[in-house]
C-alpha cells in the first residue's frame, strides 16, 4: 500500500509488475515468521474473491490504461477509510472476505495497491493475525496477478530486471520490521492501518489527477 504510489512517481514501469514480483519475497518471509497467525478458513474465501478480481482487472487493463483507473480507485480507498474512521465495523465473514478479496485483486493487478480492502477488513484484528493471514493471502494472490499480467503482456523480461533493483530494499525493510511490529502491537495497529491506507489512497488519487 505504501510503496506503490511512491514508485509510480519514480518510474511508472515499476508498477504493477516489478513491485508485485518483489513482494513475493516479502510475503514468503512474513508468512514464515507469522505462520501462527494465519487463518486458513479466511484464505479460502478471500483468495476465491482474488481470482475474480484479477480476471476482471486483466480484462479491463487490456482496453483501459491503468492511470485512468487511478482516480476512481484512490477515491474509493479514501471513502473506505472515512467510513472506517467513523467506527463502522465490518465483520469477517465469507461474504466480506469474498468481496474484499475481489476488490483487492482488481486493485492489486491494475495499480499495484491491493492492500486497502483487506487491511480495512482486518483493522480490528490483532497484529499477528493481520500480518500472518494477509501475508499468506498476498503470497498466493500476487502469483495469480503476475500470471494474469504475463498473459496480457504486462510482465516480461524488462519488468523482471526492474524487480531485481527493488529486492535489497524489500529485504532491508523485513529485517527492521520486527521492531516496528512490536510497537504497533502495543495498541497502534488500527491507527497505523488507517493512516497508511489513507496516504496510499491520496497518492493514487493525486497521480490519477496529474497533480504529482
């Protein structure tokens, strides 16, 4: 959620393919570290939704440039954050997991910001459950998205080479994340989710409007 908008500003070629590819390394490491927090039942429904969202995104991207979707997606993320800040709480159920998974798959494949729908759904959960379940979800989901991007010619040798330049930063971030995770788990996890999600939505929106 945090990296994609900034990478778009640096080089649009880094999103979505290269960022999605390098996130595989991060999600493998996080899933291993937070395995006890993974909820396999949740993954069944959210990943089913992810497949639907990815398929729709691949179809849309074959006819509409991703930057034209940015304004709509950024606005939707901000709306979701605003609703969440009012105290509205969506229960975790097959229906909400399926819906969040589909939205995440669509956004992740089209503009590489697939985190907000799932993060907002899990914002009231404990840090371990958030990191464990979402990292496992994105590990499988990102692979699905990359396959779809490859099929429509949006991920190839050029994107793979660009991905290698992002890997050192990903590994460094993982190594230092344990300290930040411990601080968030002491009561700041929901605030952190909302702040990062809102920042992500704003940057995507500004990019779509041509302000950055």
